[in-house]
């Protein structure tokens, strides 16, 4: 008789979504933990081999946010004793990025606190992308600035951004429990804008905020519908001075099951082990490398992570290798959908939207052509 884990593995290898019942069974504790890891690890190896992609976060502007996301140390009224500062310069950001790239980072995530950027903020980010890419032309730049307005995603794409990151964080059903100043639908809308502008969509979640198994499964289905290229999996860092401070409800077992479930839902997508891995997975961190194919190197937005040297040691000890700048992260079939932009700014070719108007064959403008 085919077991649940065999079914999930076979479906994932065919890029099929688990059913709600199958997903609930994984979270509900069916199967020994190591069997769950072995099943999802087969999927990870099929699409990503033994490569681990390294990413780094640069917090361009920290704290003082008018939004009230309850998990966030930068929120309105946060008493968390984090570093607070306004925009760092493009040059400073490029310097941090350069250090991370030399340490092995392939993607640089430029993040700023706030509800969303003003047009002057987009100009700052355009200048920052130019500075980062001037030093390291091959680095992937991902931007994370909150809710995007009309035309802003296009400006970022034209400036050379590769991806836009905006997490859904939790299920639609309980979104209002974690934030009252914007909605789940606002977040979906921004992700769609970014995708339509040709940016590679990055969207994930934070676990450990009181969500049920049903919420986790709902969120996985909602994310799958958005078809992201990368999915960061965060575990709540419960900062003192925030409404969720002191909430420690995750166990390493639960974190591993969540990661395995996300691998089954996103077999050929970059599943990124993100904030909170050190404090929640603890000694099971190396096991998580068999599920996620991507991690953040070093520090997070407002908290410090494991030293980069320890991460590199953990990767080597576990039999993985750091993904090189010249290796595509995503498997061929998916990678074709997000080929690096070769149109618009910096090239002689018209942007995709303009090319359609100029009557280029539709096939050249669809998935498989330029991002
Ligand atoms: S998650 Fe972003 S929008 Fe929400 S409070 Fe933190 S910085 Fe502001």
C-alpha cells in the first residue's frame, strides 16, 4: 500500500499540490520525523541537488514604522530596543552588499520599514541598485519596501531589481489578528503588481504566531496560487516590547514538519530558511538544509543570526555546497519563467509591455522569454 509520504513525494516530483488532508496529516504528526525529512529531501535533491543558496539582508531604514504588524520589532509603538535609523546611503548599502557577496551571498535583499515607499524612496533604491550592481553586476537584488503603488514595481524592474519580496505571513482568515493597518488583500495586490512588472515574486510566511494547522495549510494554498519563485519560511522571533514578545510555541519538530510541508507544496521553488531558524530549530538546523535550498547568511533585519562562518561550516558538514553565482537557482522548467531581464533599461530592446504594442510575436513575450 502506498504510504502518505510516498504519495506526497511522487506528487511533488510531478509538481502536484498535496490535498488538504495530506497536508494536515504531515502537520498532525503522521510519520516519524526522519521519514518525513527523507521524503521531502528526495524532492529537494531532485530539483536543487546539494546546493544551498546564500542571501543577505540589508536593512536600509530601521524602525519607526506607522504599521502595527504584531510580530514586528519595527512596528508602531514597539518598545523593542532595536537599532533605529533613517535611510542609509546607496554607498553604505553597496559596501555591506559587497562584504556579503565576498562571503558567498548570491542575493542581496534591500529592505526598508514602512507601509510602502514614496517616489523619492524608489529613487533612493534605484541609486542603491546601481551602486550594488556597479560593484557586483551578477548579484541578484531583491527589494522589500512594503505595499507598492502604481508604476513603482516597473521602476524597480527597470533599475535592475531581480525580485520583489512581500510575505503573506499568515492565513487570510486570521490576518486581522496580526495586523490592523493593512489587509491580506493589500499584500496579494502588491505581489501581483511586482509579478506583472516582471519582478521575480518572493513571498512566504511567519510561523509561531498562534496559527492552527488549518491556517498553515490555507496559507500554503494561497501562496501556491501566487506562484512565487521563492518562499521564505520564518519562525517568529518574539521580541520583548512587541505584542507577540515572549511567545514561544514552536518546537524543532514542528518547524521541520512545516518546512517539509512547504517543500511538498513548492517542490521546484526556492524555499528559504529565514528568520528564527537558530532559536527554534536549534540543534535540528542541519536537518532543515535537507528541506530548504536557500538560507539567509548572518544577521536579520533587527536581530543577529548565527555567524556566517558557522553557517558555512554547517553547510559543509551536512554535505551541501554553496551555490555559485553562475549556477541557476531554479530548475530549468521554472527558471525559464524568470530569465534575467534583458529588455528595457540597460539594453537596446523595448520593455515587454512595449514590445507587445509593437507587434512582436506573442510567444516571445510569454513565459519562457524575458522575465
Ligand atoms: S512588517 Fe513592515 S510594515 Fe509591518 S510593522 Fe514591520 S516594518 Fe512596518
